[in-house]
């Protein structure tokens, strides 16, 4: 007998589109997320989670009736559910609940599900931050306070082995604060170069960093870091990443018998290898995990995003040419479809740096990366010129951003990395008040960025740079506004009596991130790096202001290190 109930006679799509439920921001909430879909529709979700259940859920969208209906239904499905149950709500669940959504609106269901998941993730992270693991105590699923974590619940039909592997993976991932995946639409654009220098820069700033190279068929990270021929050891059932200073590195290249060996694997083998890198590797507590993914939108990047579960975002690397920019659009759409935020686009090889005069000359069509970013509604992070020293550094197994820090290309690269770091740290540290809105929080973020400063330390004698930092009369601490490069403040301080290892700690405690010196021994340089302070040696005996301005302009003249011990 045909069902003639009101639910049958009234189209659920039209009902939710014309009278959306839970529409509007929550004044009190525990998690919030905003995602822009490939069609340009933007959706915000708010959730209030109490005692492991979604007490309230709401949304807003600037999209069409399809977005309204999908967002409305997603909030109805989520309310009253546990975190695990709400986190399991997917695109098909929303489509099934609406029943009659037109085909052209199906991507709106995916956008709604992804935004809901991101808001739930934000709520979990805020709760985890409010109840941190005790220092030195290794977290595990058995001791974790996040009762709504999906890893704590066995999935229907899941075997014991698969369930335990998923729990082990969750234990590893939960100890990593930020996860960034570096991708590109095609090969040869400098993606691995960006990934390596990003990881090294974050490490030099004092962060705990891991670098995972999942470019199965073309692992180049070992060469770029001078780690060719090294092999990974196993201990207590764990893979021990190779450490370079404080940077932990894993690559398929460490498992090859020779550089000439070809990796001929199908998709499942690639998936298993990446899973092992994440599940069995002793990453420990990390501030950042940088993943160097192979070009394109194939098995490897898909596996990374699926296994990580949630990432802070993807960095898309391209070159200025139109042919590369076309492939970038596919990469951005790929991220949108997976619900992965795009941190921004970096245009590499944008002009050639003359090795004699330093002038940057365009050699390709310019602006392709910037235009693509603008067209796709994502941030354009900057253009990195093609400097012969970059290739020299990569071939020599040295990080360009460290060994050639004074060059204009390195400064541009560092500014891009600083911007990424500020964005992530600002978002993480933002507290949403009861009356907050996406617009007000954007203003807070902008204000935080405006206030962000970098402190540069310079050893002084008679008002100019002292040629040996350990014998100086005082230090000039110069504060520079990160966004504009303007000198904001200078403070001269008297250092404590010279003792081995004391000055790096003393300057780090005062917020210094860079020291410009005339001479410094290798041991001292290592101690400064361990304390998160970048070292520039061979600087001339100029005033602090002259040195800082030339450093910011990329014109500082660094000669020989005047200290040889």
C-alpha cells in the first residue's frame, strides 16, 4: 500500500531549502569551521559538544538553495549524536535524508559533511588543549580523554587487526600539532625543494619537526639533505626516523638498495608503505609534520589525506607558466573534494637571479600562480625566484634557506614560511567568545598578524657590530614588524659573563630568532640552532640599524667567518 504520509507528500529538499533548520551562528559553542567549496559556496558550522555529544549544531551559507537544504539536514542529523556518530555522517547520509536533492546539488552535501567534520575536529582540539597530556607522558588510545574519538569505536565488519592498526595510527597522529602536505599539479616545479626548506626553517625556529617523503617513485629528500646511503633502523617494533640536527626524516629512498632501483608498485602497496611510515614510525611529539607528496592527484596524496584524517592544509607549488597553472587548478579542486583546506599557492622559479649582480630577470610568463590562486579563491603566498644557489644547495645536500640565508631568494622563501607559521599559530590560539562571528575573528587574526614581530640580536662594541659575539660589550635587540619589515624598537642589553652555551639560551629567553655576527665557531652555531636562533656570520662592522635594513632588503654583505674554532 502506498505511503501517503506528510513526509512522503512534502519534498524534503524543498522543505529544508525554504525553511532551513538551525540557521545562524551559535552564541555559545565549542567548535567552528568554515570551508569554501569548488563552486564558490562558503559554509560555516558551529557545534556545542557536552559530555561527548553534539548538544547543538548550526550553520550559515552564502550559497544556493541546495547548500541551504544540505546544511540544514546535516545539523539535524548531527544533533544528539556522539562525536563518533556525528563524525561518521557523510555525503550519502545527507543525500539519503533529503531524498530528492537534484544531481547538480550533490556537491553541496559533500561540502556540508566536510564542514561539519571540521567543526567537530575543532571542538576536539580545543577540548584536548584544555586537558593536555602531562609532560613526558606518552598518550595512548587507552588513556585518552577524548571519548568521542572515532579510533575508540570499532567499525562494522572491522577485523581485530584493522581496528588495532587504526588505533595505533590515531595514537601517532594525536601527538602531532600541525600537519602540512606539499603538493603540485605536475612534476619539476620545485615541490620537494619547498617542503625541505619549510621543514628546515621551522626546525631552526625551535619547532619539533618531522619530514615525510612519500614520493614513492622519485624520492629526492635524501639527496637534498645529504642523507644518501643512510638506512632506517628498527627498534621495539618501531621505525626510527633519521635525524638531521632536530629534524626527523623518513623517505622511501632510505629503503632502496641503490639510487638506480625502480619502485614498481600498484596502489595497495603504496598505501601500505605510507600507512607504515605513519603508524610504525617513532615520530614522538611534533609541532609540525611536513609531507612531501608526489605530483598529481593519484594514490599517494589520496592515501596521505585519508590516513592522516585531518590536516591543517595543503601547500600547492607551481611555476608561472600557463600549463603548470592549469594543473594547479586540478590540485585545488582535489583538495576541495576531500575537504582539505588550501593554505595557499607558491609560485616557484619566478624569474632568474643573476649570480653576478643579483638582479631578477623574468624567463617565463609571469603571474600564472597568482592568477590561479585569485580565480580559485585561495591565498597567494608569494613568488620564489630561480637562484642557481638553490640547485647548488640541493645537489650538495644542504638546505638553501639555512646555508644561503642572506640571499634575496632565501629572504623571500623565509617570508612565505613565516606567513604560513603565523597563520597556523594564530588560528590555533584564537579563542571564540560567546558573541564572536567569523568576521570578528578574522579581525582578531589580522590584528595578531599585525602585532607579530621578529627579534634580531646583534653583538656590539662601540655602537657597531662586534666581530666576535662572545667578547661584546652589549647586545642590540632589534624588533622588526613581520608584515612590513619596519624596525619597531631597539633595546641594548648587557650580556651575562661569557660561558660556553650560556649566550644562546640567554638570547632565546629574550625572544631572539636571528643573530647577526662577525665571527662564530661551529659549536656555538650549533648551540644557537638548537635554541631556535638562525645564525648569520661574516657581517661587516656596521650599526644595528644598517645591518637589519640590509638583511631585510636581502643586500647584506656576508664575508668570511672571522672565527675558526
